[in-house]
C-alpha cells in the first residue's frame, strides 16, 4: 500500500503544533466482558520543547502532573486487576495518582511497551529538523518502515508490541478482568491498531490525547 506523503505531512505538522490534542479516545465498555483501559502518558518537558524523546526519561511538567491527576479522577470508580506500564519514567509518573487510589493493584513494567528508539535523533529538536529537511522529518516521524539512523521504524516496534497485544488479549480472555496499560504515543498507536483493527494509514496518522483513555471490551472465552 502506497502511503500518501501529503497525509503523513499533515499529521506530522498537526502533532508538532498541538501535541497531545486530538479527538476523544474510543470507549466501549460491556457488562460481563474483560476490559482493556489504554492511556498515553501525560505532558512532559520533551513534549513542550518538541524534542525527540524516544527512550530517554523526560519527566512530567506541572501541567502533565495535573493531567495525570485528572485522569485518575476519571478512573477512580473503576476496578483494576492489573496495571501495565512502559518502563519509562513518564509512564510511571502518569500512573502514580491512580496508584494512590488503587494501592493494592499490582504493577507490571513490560519492556515490550518501550517507546520507539529514535537513535541519533534522540534528544534533538523536531522543529529544527523540520526546517532543515522537512521531508526526512516527516518520514522519520510518520512513515511505517523508515527508521532514523541507529533507531527503530514503527514496523520494527510492531514486532514487539503486537506479541504483547496478543498476550494481553489471551490474558483478558481467560476470565473477567480489567487491565490498564499506560504507554507512549507510538506504542499506543500500534496497540490501538491491534484492538481496533485499524488500517495502516489511520494508525500512522493517529494522535493520542493527554488525560484521556480508551476502553476495549474483550469477550471471556467459555463464559456463560
């Protein structure tokens, strides 16, 4: 499938101008089903500085901390059997207010949820690269199989994220459970593609909102 560059460019520019701003995330909760609650980490310093963060540990801004608290309040009346997070600090910090509400819920840190490795771009400015080489900037950020030097493409990240998704789906099908996953933007796009069965182009152009969450209902196998 040939991906129109103009569509990727539009998504890259929108994300650069307004990171973390998008339409509300899908919510599909059904009684008697298992549920996956999925959220992106809250705003970080790298986000507001438009930095390629990747696997480096950028911490939440004061606004990001407020977003994490709002998210916890949105979820305070749910029940959770397990929290799963990316090992990165921004995901751990986003989950912290929710952990205070649910101190007994176990937390699993899964390396398969790590953000994509931006290689030599890590710690550099997205805006500067957009000015220097706008085509490369768009391809590095939004193309499917175009890794930055020394880094990962989304296609490469998918080889670890989708096996995690299949494991999680199997886990949710065993018995009625609620699991919350907190991860980074690129990882979340691939998880949404798996659970929403999104076409490639739609996945590549997604932007995930701060302080919001998606919900997916998973049928419990053998449940009468």
